[in-house]
C-alpha cells in the first residue's frame, strides 16, 4: 500500500507540473497571440489542476490508512504467500436465479425511462419482488435453514 501512496504522490507532482506547463503554453500560443486573446484556457487548466488535487487526496488517504493499519499487509511483504492475503469474501448463494431476475428487472426500469414510463412501473415491481426473493431465499426450499 505504501507503493500505491508513493505512486499517487508522484502522479500529483506530475499533474501539477503538467498544469503549470499547460497554462504557460496557453499563454504563449501563437494562435492566441495573433488574435490578441492573451488568456488562459480555463477548461484544461482547471481539469488538470483538479485531477492533480484528486490524486493528492487519494495519496493522503492511502498514507493515513497505512499508519492506521498497524502493520504491514501481506501484499506488501516480499516473503508472503498468496494464501496469506485471501480474506473472507462473503457468502454467495449456490445456483441462485434471483440476481438474474434483479438484473433483468433493473434493465426493464431503465428501458421504461427510454421508451415509456409505464414499463418502469412494471420493472420496479419486479425489482421489489426480486430483492425480497433474493433476501429470503434461504428460508424456503432446498437450502432452508
């Protein structure tokens, strides 16, 4: 994680340097000088500057996270095995069709936004049924508790 923070700090410095070069270049561009528009291209300057600021925010957050974790993570150690870093990813239902139903009904909702609002109402009702079915699928049937 320390390598990630360093990469983002390097990216921050690069983006701020690129922003300064971009502003200097836009002030000295021949097309702008010929038309007496001796001004900065604000869209590009602000976009590159805010990208550098976002990179600094991410680097700062990663630096704080490194200090708060209390040790070296397995993915940061050279002598770590692959099995050292695997964590519990959660429990997933075997052979569940409810995620497919939820995706299809979500597609109906967005299709209704494009075609007609009445289709969205049908899709929203199927979304609710799919969410309830997915949540309570282990209370009935073969995998019931």
